């Protein structure tokens, strides 16, 4: 489907909150049409996006691959309600929306007219099928300075590598929102001969390549009860990384012919939109299809009054190819051996997104935002793998795009926001760093703080000893732990930022306990994390 057609359908479905009675579909009864749960996201001071997706029959991947599927009608009318109370006696907003086959029978309702900085309850209904009651909330007014924001960030939740016990514990964290930083799904089929991987759960799905494949993969992941509960608890902000399409793709470069990959990438992007609480406006940019360079604009800003503003980035869609990958297809890259690494034109974000970030940080500085958060997919700080002068860096992180990173650092220094914090994922490790103004000069000033989180389940091939050696080689890294899975909780006030790294006892157990691995504080006006 061309993006303009997808945008037209998505916009109509999101904004037509009151359908004439003659526009309602036939009603299905005695069906569990909501096995994938609900979600909310992208909160503003007067609204939020509500999401669900209808499915009839067994969840794909949990039954034999040749099991017949039940086809839903082309359109189904879904009713929705937002209430001030859990019993739905004080309805704040309500309406109807169409679940269309062209959008995977997903529903994205963009609710407006709510009161700022308050919690709400919501649910969806069709016939006698009703979703579980869920909670969401609106953001504070733009000029307000809230006393607190408490959010978690997470990434990398490969189904086969563990249970989602981390989400069960998130329910006890009293969160205002969750920030998800990529690899919501993994596109792989089940390994035929597992090597070092510990496979905890299985599925029957093939490698995801078509739109239906990706839809099935999201259905499998969203069938998890703990993940559903976390989505019901509060709104989410989301971005993607590579596995939402396929491992290590770069921009328009991936497996297969260019035309085949563009079609596959477009399928992955459409399925991501269908299965996330996103506004239809993410599809509105540029004239091309989903497989073109401007496929879906996922990067966006989200404010929490004057306390904090998230700049949620996309480090996957617009990046230039990885430097010297033909010379050394595996492992790191050496600046001495790879002239391409020094090419100033290379970018991880693309030139347009780089300018967008710089403009946003300048706005934060001028407007008095207390905390500016750069929410992106991977490790931002430099991590040299060898002692000087034989440096070696990862090509897939910001280390592979040093000029692009330096432009962002220079932007922070030119018009410094009051406090700048990076959060990331991807590397399946907890890594906490002081962000230097220039990583080529270890004596340069600290201008920010970075918290790169471990995975929800995805395993790491790095040992604790190897991670510590890397930290010793890079003194700005104050913690590096690859051995445990979990999430991070950030408690933000006008005076300080506190990050607590929460890790599971055993990711192979659905009933795993959880502990605190470490806790760090950033004081207002003093960049750099301090262990507490």
C-alpha cells in the first residue's frame, strides 16, 4: 500500500470518533476479539492515542503453522470509552472507530478534549467482547513545572530468550509512562540448532518478510500477559531499531535485492504502525511509499510540562552505510585502517534529523526546559575496544559515526540545555557514562549523562569480565554490566534525576524475582551521573 493511501485510511480511522449508525458494521458475538490487549501512547496535555487490534481465533505462532486462520470482515465497528473512574460511571469521551483489514484490524483513536495532568480509564467493545480496563494519563500543561515524572525505559525483548517477568515487576513501579527504545519484535524463525543461545520459549513462525509475517510476529509478542499488563498500566512512547525489519539493516540497504528489501522494509514499517499506539501523522511526511527513504517519520518530541522533554530519535531509517563493512564484515573497525570512518558527511540520523535535534535542544535552552532527554536506540558514548594507539570501535553504534556524534555534542555546547540526558538500549547491557564534549580528548568537560539499558530478555554474548575491561579502557564509563536482564526506572524532579537499574534474578522464569543492580543521581545543573 502507498503511504498516502495508508495515511488517508489511518487518519480517517483515528479521527472519525462518532460514526453514523448506518456506517456501523455487522456485529460478531460470542467471540474473544481482543486477545492482543490494548495500549495507549503519545500523551499530550489534552489527549492520548488509544490502541487495540482485533483477532479472531488462535494467536499466530502458538499453534501449528498450517492451522487454519479465521478471517474477519473487511471492517468492524469498535466502540470505545474514556472515563474518570474505573467503573465507567463518569464518561469523559466515547465514540466508535473502524477496525479495517487494510490496517490489520488495528484501531488508533486520537482522543482530545481531556483535562491535563490527570489519569483516565479506557476500554474497547464490540458485541459482547470487552477489553480489560486500562489506565492512561495526559501530560501536564506546557507552562507548568510538575514536581515529578517517573518513567521506565526498556528495549530488546526476544521471545525465545526469556519470559517477560520484567513487565510484571514494572506494575509495582508507579510509573507515569514507559519509553520503549527498539527491538519490540525479532524477525527470526526458531533456530534449528541453537548454539550459545538459551531458548526459553518457542514459536512456529517463519522468518518475517511479508506484511502478514510481521503482523503475526506482533500478535505473538502481544499475546504475553505480562506485556499486556504493562501496556494497560500507563501510556507508552515508542521507537524502533533493526529487528522490527531485520538484523542490522541500514537505511535502504538490507538482505536481498534493493527492490525486495524496500518491499520488506515497508511491510515491517506498516506492521509497526499497526501495532503501536502512534498518531496517524507519523505517516504524513513525504510523497513516497513506506519503502522509500522517508518511509515513516518515527522521531518526535514529547513534553512533560517544563520539567522534561523527550526527543525520541530514529537511528536506523536514515543512517549511512556502516564504514568499511566490506573490509571487515565482523567485529570492530579501526580508525587507522578505515579512512571512511573519518568522512564528515556520514550520519547516523540523516542531515534533516540532525538539524531537527539541534533546533529542539536550542528551544529547550531558550524555553527553560529543566531536563532534555535524547531517547535513542543504542550506546552514544565512545567505547574503545583496544588500548591506544590501536583503537577499535563498533561500527553499528555512534562510534561508527564519530562526526555525526560530534555535531550533536557541539550542538549541546553551543546552546546548552539546562540538563542533557541520553537514554538508549540495543547492546543488551547496562552501561552508564559521563558524556564528554569531545571523546577524542579525555580531558574535555562533561556535558551530559548517559544511561544505556540492558534488554528485557535478549541475551548478551559479552561476559562480565569483558565488559569491565572495556570500562577500564574508557574512564568515562562508570558502570558496564551485561550479565542481567531488566529495565531502568527514572525518577525526575526539578532538582535531580535518579536512575535505578532493575534486573531479574532469572529471565528463564516467568515468576522471577527482581533486584536493584545500581542507582545513579544527576543533580540539576551538574552534568554526569553519580553512584548512590
